[in-house]
C-alpha cells in the first residue's frame, strides 16, 4: 500500500513543482521591464545628417557594477557615460563641459549657479544623519571654479616682469591656511626658499619657486579673525600667495589641487617638477633636487634612445598606500559614509607631500575634468592617476608617519629622508640648521 501510494503521489508532486516553477518564471518575465532610456546619442561621424540618431544600446557593454545608492559612484557613472568614447565618437576631441541634463537623470544640476548658491541637494538617503562637513561637501561638489582673490601672474617670469617665461625645475605648491603665517615664514627661510638652489651632492643648481595655496578664512566663512590686511602685507613682501574664493575647509582641499593645476597651466606650464605638500612638513629640498635631476636625466636618455622627442615624463612619487578602504567610523576626520562612496580606494600617495612631473600635472588637470570631486584630496589624486592608467611610485624617503621615536632628534637619521611629517615651524628651523652640516658628521 505504501509503495502504491508513493508511486501515485510522486508524479503528482513533481507536476505540482513544475507548475509552480512555470508560474513563477512567467510572473518574473512579465513584471520585468528594461530601464527606459529615452535620450539618444548623436554619434558624430556616423552621418553628416544630424537628424539620424544612433540608438542607445539597451544592454550596457561596459562595466555596470553600479553600487546602488552610493552618490559619488552614480554621479561618476553618469559622467563616464557622457564621456564614453564609443558612445560619444571622438575621444581626442575637446573635453566637454558637463551638461545640465545628464543622461541617467540622477541629477539636475544648476549649471554654474555656484555663485548664487541656488543649488540642488542630490538624492542621498540619510543626508540628515551625515556630519556637517559631508553635507557641505555634497551641496557644493559640482562647483569647481572659483575666482582668484590673490594671484601671482609673474611667478614664472624673469625678474617678475616681462614676458620671458622662466621655467623652474621644481615648483613647490604648499597648502596653507590664512592664519599659518609662522609656518609659511619658516618654510621660506628653510626648505621652501625660492631661487637658485643647489643639490646636495651633484652641485648642480636648479631654479625653485614656491607658492602657498590658500582658500578663504574670514568672518564670512566662520568664526575667524579678520587677517585680510595682514595677508595682503605678507603678499606684498613675498609675492608667493595664491588665494581662491572658497571656504578653506578640510573637505575643500581637493579644490586646491584642481585650481592649482588650472593656474599652473596658465601661468607656469613649463615647470619640470611639481611638489605639492602641506605646511607642516619638512622637505630636504637639496636631496630631492638630486633625486629629480637623476630622474630627469634618465628620462632624457631614454627619450633619445627611443627617438621619442615629444614624450613627457610620467613621474609621481610619494608615500604610497595600497588597498585602502574608506573610513566608516562616523566620528573620524576622514569618515566617508557608504551612502556617498562604495568600493576601495585606488593606490594613492598620502601624508603631506608628493612630487610629480610638470607634464603629468597638465595631464592630471585634463583628466580631472572627468572625475567627480572627492572630499579627500590624496584619494582624489589617486583616482585621477588611475584614470590616466598610472600608479604612484612609492619612495621610502617620504615619511608620512615620521621617523621612529628615538631617531627623531638625531640629524644623521635624516640622511635618507626626503620628506618628513610633521614638524612645527620651530622644529623646522632647528632641524634645517642641523641638516646643513650633515655631510661631515654622518
Ligand atoms: C538631412 O536629411 C534630410 C532628409 O533626409 C535632407 O532633407 C537634408 O538635406 C539632409 N541634410 C544634410 C546636411 O545632409
Ligand atoms: C575628432 O576630433 C579631432 C580634434 O578635435 C578632429 O580633428 C577630428 O576631425 C574629429 N573626428 C571625428 C570623426 O569627428
Ligand atoms: C633681471 O635682473 C638682473 C639683475 O637683478 C638683470 O641683470 C637682468 O638683466 C634682468 N633680466 C630681465 C629680463 O629683466
Ligand atoms: C567649500 O567651499 C564652498 C565655497 O566657499 C562652500 O560653499 C562649501 O560649503 C565648502 N565645502 C565644505 C565641505 O566646506
Ligand atoms: C627619429 O624620428 C624622426 C621622426 O620622428 C625621424 O625623422 C628620424 O629619422 C628618427 N631618427 C632615428 C635615428 O631613428
């Protein structure tokens, strides 16, 4: 009986399962509709007649692992589509400015309304739960152009006047804040001296030029004492301040890189190398120059050997951090919520200072127009490099985390150091003096 019952029930159960499966499949198929994309691309080169539109492919063929809900990823993805050479036809053409309507419809940007502040807040799930600086960043992350308040048009001109460009071997751009007069002065008196600087061993001189990158810190941007007049005096004396009209906050530091690249292209495009760093580091400029001379000579030899006359040097060195993940601790300075960015960081150079070649700086400027602003400047640089297909090179002389404690007071320990973080103005002065007498004692 049991066996008979089993033989009868088994086909019934199997048919039942099959029925359920078929019904579920049909239901899923019916309820699925492909995303509606109504906007079409004009494919230039396809036909001279612009009334013919190339249809947008429904099944995307590039990586569409869009991490749902992360604002930066979505905005970047929209730009990637906009700049996609396959969809857009001409990759070598000029970089298009972002248009008001971006195809995915994620954002409706109020174009160039960064001045009037009539700006939209992009959809971000838990925007009210975010720290203040993150909110401020999201509100202004589409603004990238700010006017110069203090400029140095003659930074790379001979004697500060005339039209003859005088390209420095090393252009030092140091991120500072209005109130840090002491840091700037210590840098001017030590490692950041503009003019002809001798290398440590090679005894070849090189032209170095230093400027300080500042945003705004006055009564209109927070509870700051008004140091405007002092800053003006300082600039009259030293002519090395670049100040832009944006709030100088931690999450706005990326703007300094971006605006500096713009500035560099306009006023000092011939700089061979660029140092970008903070105003609380110590750089052994002479040793750095030796290193850069060597890199430059090698590059030139290679260029002659390969008969490539117009190839720029792609050099980017610093203290490179690999496989970093965003900090998800809400109280941390570097906190990046998951609703803003998902994924790991590309390799990037952190810690107060990096050196890159001038030609790379110009390429970074170009590519940055296609990379959404990211609140952490070091990571943003890594993202731009990644876009160029480059990775930063690690140099053990860049000490983000300082020397081991017992060695800090010993000048000989600095022999192999190029940059060390972090040093107060007073320490800079004493250390610099000691370092000038190194060779005999070490
Ligand atoms: C585009 O096509 C229309 C209709 O086919 C035609 O009248 C027109 O002359 C074409 N324009 C060009 C620039 O070829
Ligand atoms: C691509 O852009 C370059 C430079 O702007 C231009 O000379 C060339 O004609 C363009 N090619 C096509 C197919 O549009
Ligand atoms: C720059 O100044 C030096 C002296 O300081 C002078 O000899 C030289 O002619 C000047 N060069 C130009 C281009 O004015
Ligand atoms: C950056 O500067 C702009 C312009 O001053 C300001 O509106 C914005 O709030 C600042 N962003 C942050 C994160 O402080
Ligand atoms: C180097 O390249 C140029 C053109 O790019 C060519 O005219 C010249 O013959 C080349 N020289 C050698 C040695 O290959």
